[in-house]
C-alpha cells in the first residue's frame, strides 16, 4: 500500500491506494495541473471513477468532522499509531496532527505530489518514471488501450531520506 498525499496552494489530502492508482496520478500530472481538481480531471482519463471515489471519501471525512469534531480523526490516528498500521481514512489535513499523518505514515510507502512546486517525493521503494506507458482503467478493469505520458520538464522527482516501510 501507498499513502498518497496531494498538496496544492489551498489544501492537502491523503489516502491509501496501490501503485496502479499512483502511476495514473503521475500520468495526470503530465497535464501540469495547478490544483487537486485539475489533477483529478486529468487522471480521470486514465482511471475512470477516481474523482467520484476520492470526493466521496472526502465527503465522508468532512461529515465525520462536522458530526464528531476533529477529535475523532485524532483518535483514529492514535489507534493506527498504536497498532503500527496505516490510517485507512481518506482525509484532508485540518491541523498539525493530520498534516503529520499525511507525511509520516506507518507500514506503507509514501508519495507526496506537490502541485504548487511541481514536485513528487516518494519513499525509497517507489520509482516514478518521468515518462511511461499505462493502461487505461475503465472503472472496472484495465483495458487494452495503452497511453504514453510525459511529465513536463519543470517537475522534479526525489526520494525522502530515511523513510519507507
């Protein structure tokens, strides 16, 4: 599993996913999106349904915060920390504790996509090709069409030091 954290000038979101979704998000970055909405629209070409899935999960998080207050997510973070497992919630960083969780996961890889600085940082176990071919995902299965993407030259890719599984 990979904790994928996406930052833009207005927000930071974080969620668990797999390498296929991560690579499709990287392909979405080839359109040089300036914010989360633009990235999701661009990624929708490569993985149909990703936008509705993430937005639905974020709405559930927002609903829980409104009903239970932010202490509920702090409790979930503490439980995951005690068990030494990744936090399973898709969440928006709303304070220092959720920001820390978005960039310091447990028992999984980490990928941070910073749309403002055009930077992708990953834990050592993840490779990010600046160009590659990926299969289109119809929302149910991967299909035969293969699409090539190329990240713009101003995007940088780095590994975090001392982070990983």
